[in-house]
C-alpha cells in the first residue's frame, strides 16, 4: 500500500473555497496535504478524517526562503493556538487544517483578507492580463486567417495547433479575470457588512485548454512530414523540462543548505539563465545542422498528378518541386516544374496548387481565398487589376472554371473547381483542348 500520493489541480489563484473543498475531500479519503510544488500537490496517508481546511494569503512569503521567518513562525503558532495546523505553503499561500468540529476562522476581517489577497496575487493578475492580450492578438489572428486565409491555416497542423492554443489561452484568461473581478466586486460589498463571499475558479476550463494543447501537439507531431521539425519541437519540450527541473533542484538544494533568501534567488536565477543560454546554443547548433542536411526541407516526395511531360510530350530536364501539407480538414499540394536556364533549353513550365477540401463547410471559404489570390498584385487602375473571370468549365471536365485577366486581357492562369477540390493552375503556354481535358482528368483524379 502506497503512503504517498500526488495530484495536479490547477486551481485559480484566488479560489480559496475550491482548494479547501478539494483538500477536505482528500482528507476524507485518507490523504493529507504536506507539500505543494509546481509539479503537483503531494499527500501523505492518514486515517480517513473529517478535516476543515482554509487558505490564507501573505505577500511576504517567498519560495526561496530556507524556512519560516520569525514573523511567519509567529503567525503559524498563532494559528495552531486557534486549532489550525500548518499543512503546506506555496507561492504566497498558506494551507491550514483543523480537526475541530466548528473551528474559529483564521480570517475574521473580510476587508483585510481582500487587501492581503490583492497584494499577494498582484503578479498573477498581471500575468493573466499579459496572457489575455497575447491570446487576443494571436487568437484573433487565427480567427481572421480562418475566414480570410483558410487554405494555409487548415492545411497546416502546426498552424492549427498554435492557433487553437492561443485561442484557448485567451478564453481561459478572459474567464478567470472576469470571475476574479466579479468576485472582488461582490466581496467588497459584502465586506462592508462583515461577510465573506465564497470563490469559484476555472481549473476545469484550464485543464480542458491544456488537454487541447497536448492533443494538438501530439497530432502535429504525428502528422508533420518534416522530421527536422519533429526533432526541433521535441528538443524544445526537453529544454523546458530540463530548465524547470534545474530551477526546482537548485532552489530546493539551497533551501536545504540554509542559504539566505536573496542568495538562493540570485543563484537560482543565474543557474537558470546560464543553463538556458547553453541549451538554446545546442538547439541552434541542431537547427543549423538540420538545415545543412536537408532535415527541414519542405519537399514531400509525392508524385505529382500532372506533369509537363504528360501535357507536351517533351522529356526536357525538368526540375520538379512538390510540397504537401495535410490535416483532417483539407490537404494542399503545391507543384512546380521548370527547366534551369543553365540547361540551354527554353521549355514551358507549370505551377499549380491542388486543394482537397475534406470538410465541406470550408469549401466556399477556400474558393473565396483562391479567387482573391492575385488581389494584392492589383492596382486601382483597371488596366493593372487582376481578376478571375468565369470561363467554360467543359474543356477541363470541371464543375466551374475561372481564368485570370489583367486589365481585361486573359492570362494562362486558371482556377478549376470540383465538388471536393480546387486547383489553381498557372501555365507558361496556352493549352489546347486536348491538354485541357488531360489536365482536368489528372487533377480531378489526383
């Protein structure tokens, strides 16, 4: 039978009611809190008991202190005299428990408690505001891209992962700040009457966001075609883990040795900075080595469905570049073929982007983006304006077709539409009816 247990419940920093209720539940199950770390809450086995818990705030607490100061020890002794036993301390919080049936509360002045909490949690409030602004900016960009640039966004699993992570961070930060300030408003009004107001945080929402981020990261790692990117992300995660362990290890070692608070703080920060510089140097070396070896190449190695050799019968020394990106929503295949000028041959080339839409609700958004592909190249004057004009889809075997025009003059650029795919095709020559039919057949099947 194990005598120790851990769990990780990321309670909101102000949710004293939720934390106390959770600890009381654990005590009834036979587990008593004895330590809180960044990696979770640590419990020791006890006989199941009905205990009362309370959480208090003190801005003077420091995680770098070797032990309680004289003031802190006096405070703990005062609480013990009232039947409240010290369980653990974390950040700016104390955790106390009492076995008495109806213990006297430690905090008796709600206005003073509000003031203490505000001073102790100031950094967390600022951090939440920073997260909110970053999440709003990056999450807003994600939403804008979803509407205006869906092809690049929905075909790239890394874009999806990071966008959803920022959006989740914004939602959590907004919910937590709203709840915190709403509680403070109610608590101030109640304090005038000498009453306390219970708290309610959003740890379940944070766990949901964290689960979404982890699933998104795993999905990206499993679907990423570039082995160099997978190794780079794994290295970054490893660096973060090593830094966290190093910081905690250095801090705890110095605390056990009785190092003064400021000495511990400076040494731990120094170790953190030096180790971070060294590890990021290793990461940079890995990145440069990967670039030289081609580990970060975007070439997919996929056989293009349409090639110049099939259209013209010419077997020139074509250079073929392909890039494939794919998610559960859509896939995007980019292909280009050309002959290097060093070869001394002047042969036509082609470029096309084949988008397979797997999720029908995004079809119109993708079509709208591809119709506006050349919009940024246009000027206000009509003769310098690129516009896709409808053309006859029959020669291509397509459902719809568009041809690019510049100032009303047709160019050899086409947008071909089928029920589940869109193709932007750019040719260096004007295709014949036979070439149109062959291209349409290959692109529809590919």
